[in-house]
């Protein structure tokens, strides 16, 4: 799989697995662990989760799947890139390391590769930044970053954290159907070599049924979901983290990482889903 590089030089796969809505129902636990395990076997190396998902349940699912995959020898720990997120209400100087310790325990890991502030909340960014840097210095996290921060928030982050800004990534809603970040946020991040992680890249499944995309996809011999994913990762500096539990979806999405869209294909998508002409507030799901 193609990778981008975090500013620190660490490779980041262009396509990973999302895990929102996992870990909410104990009765589904085995099925969900099996799906994440199957994803690892297929070749997914980047997994995105959060303490919020299933109130820790998704991290447990991911942790169990990783533990099983490591035991079976399907993958080595250093080949995986695990992302988790701290709730804004926990993102204080003391709360951040405590939340991180709970996440590490649920994930059964020594280190989270990328730890994100899930969205801006009541604690000053400067405090979160200080706590994140301490966690990185202590080796509990490999890198830190943010999520759902718009361009002005990123400017503020750079001011309060001080330059050089070591925030490794910003995870936001970005898809063929929601192109707002292209106006100023994505260029801002590109200037700093800071990848944008696109969440809900299939618009929570809706783009798979988009009539215009379906028509174009059919002509190219792919599915609309694959076209939507291939478009997202064709944008320089962007990685996508589609969530899928069904095996067919997992395989389909992984294969999208190898699709090459031509300049004509990209121009056609621009006509179907127009790029932004002005700044609009970041949309949060
Ligand atoms: N930072 C944040 O605030 C934030 C917010 C939202 C999401 N996220 C992260 O981003 C991840 C992805 O976003 P998302 O879960 O909101 O939406 P998404 O990935 O755009 O869509 C997921 C939905 O699409 C379906 N799907 C997946 N592949 C498909 C395919 N090839 N064809 C047809 N349907 C397909 C899935 O079904 P099945 O599961 O049944 O296969 C699921 O219902 C999340 O899971 C989470 O990790 C982060």
C-alpha cells in the first residue's frame, strides 16, 4: 500500500480502517473482533479508534483483534499504525495521560502510534498540547495530533503550542460530497507537511449509492464506494479511514487504494461534486 509521511518521517498508509459504532453491543463482540482481525489479515495496517466509540468498547475490540493477529503471526506490532483519540473533556494536563493509560490498557498496547484530541472542548489547547508532548516524550504515544480543527483553530494551535508545530495530523470530515476542507484547511496542512485524515470518506455509506458516481464507476469497472475512496486518496496529503464490517466492503475498500484515477476522471468528478468556491465552516459528524 502507498504511504504518506508524517513530518517526523514515519510512514502512514493512505487507507485505513475506521471503527466508529463498534464495541457498543456485547452480543456483537465476536463478530466485530473477527472483522477487524480479517481486515488485518487482508492487509489493513492503519486502524482508527477512539475512547468515545462504544465508551471504550471499540478500543477493546481493536485490542483483542490485534492481540489475536500478533499471536497468530499475521502481523508484527511495528507494522501496525494505531490511532486513538481523547475526549475533549478529558484533554486537560492531568486528564490526558489518565485517558491515554485507559486506552492503552483496552488496546493491550504499550504505545498508541497517533493520539488525537477528538475535538475542541473546554480545556485550553495549550494544556492539551503540553500533555500530548509529555506522553510522546514518555513513549506512551508515537505522535500526537488533532481532529475537527478548522484553519483558524490550527493557526491558534500553532501560536499556543509554539513553532515548530509538532502536531502530526488533523482528522476531519472530507469526501467527494463534503469538499469544504479543500478551500483553506488542506492547503494550510500541505504547507506544513501535515497529513489530513479524511473521516466518513464514503459519507457514512451514502456515496456507495450516489447515482452519478455509480454510473461513472460502472464505466471504470469499479464501485461507487471505490471511486469515492480513490478520489479522496488521490488528493495530495490525504489518507482515508473508511469503516467497514462486511468482508466484501473491507476487500472492496482496500482494493481502492490501488486505483489510479486519470486527470479526466478527476475532472469528471469535479463536475459531479463541485470544489468549494469560498470558505465554509468545517462540518463535523
Ligand atoms: N474524528 C471524528 O470526529 C470522526 C467522526 C466520524 C468518523 N470518524 C472515523 O472515521 C471512520 C469512517 O467514518 P464513518 O464510519 O463515519 O463513515 P464511512 O467510512 O464513510 O462509512 C461507513 C459505512 O459505509 C459502509 N461501507 C463501507 N464500505 C462500503 C462499500 N465498499 N460499499 C458500500 N458501503 C460501504 C459501512 O458498512 P459496513 O460497516 O456494514 O460494512 C458503514 O455503514 C469512523 O469509523 C471513525 O473511525 C472520526
